[in-house]
């Protein structure tokens, strides 16, 4: 069974948070949360892949 992709999950959560914060504050830089989610998700996926490859 294949686990969920944390990269995709990070993009979705980061994007949703970015849109919400943009709507509340009107500041465009909140969309950077998408990138933060992407990087964190990729790191988690990489760590999971290395741990499962033993």
C-alpha cells in the first residue's frame, strides 16, 4: 500500500493557508506558504523513502 504524498499535501495545505491569509491581510507574500509546504512535504517524503528502503 502506497502512503500519501506529503508533497501534494504540503502544496494543498500551504496554498489554502496562503489564500486565507491573503484574504485576511491583502498581502501577497502569504502565497509563499505554498513553497514552504512543498519544501517540507518533499523533505518528509524523502525521509520516509529512505527509511522504507532498508
